[in-house]
């Protein structure tokens, strides 16, 4: 799975209140993207998936994003996922590029020069329809 860029769980639209209600101290924990998940199904993963579903149902009237509840379930169960770089979840929201973009996760058009660069540093970024 990949990190959701620009988001820590506790700063995601007031999610810190739900974290506190669930007994998790807001300390800038990572918010993971739930759009694409590759898993090896075992008991640990099943526990995370079950807790994810339970949390989504419990807070369905308060919070509409399932993504934060997957992250919260992993935090509560001390589940340590294999994390891909943000190049697998580029949102074109101003994040820096020091690598190739492997998954363009944006509604904005993919610029023709997306993965054209001589050096990874200094980093590039998406701006006004192009990579600069």
C-alpha cells in the first residue's frame, strides 16, 4: 500500500477526535491510501480487515471516508504494512517528485514530461498542467 500524501491521520478533517475515542493518541500517524492494497491473507491481515469494517460501521454517521479507518485499524492492532513510496500514489497536489511517478492518482491530465528528467534532485513538481 502507499501513503496518502499530505495527510497525517490526526489532521484529516478532525479525525483526532475519533482517534481519542478509540484510545489512540494523535501523534502524527501516517494515513495510508486504501485505493489499492496488495495482501497476503493471514490471520493478522484478516484481523485488520475485520476491524476496518467494524470501525467503518461504528462511525458511518460521523465520518464518510473508509481510508482513515483502515489506517486506524492498523494502528490499533500494531500492524506494520509494507509501504510503497509516494511515487505509487501521486495526486498532483504539489508534492515533490524525486522519482518516477508509477501511479498517477489524479483527475488532472497526465503531463507528457511526467517521467522525463536527468537527475532526481532537485525535485520536480506538477504545476499548471506540466512538471516543472
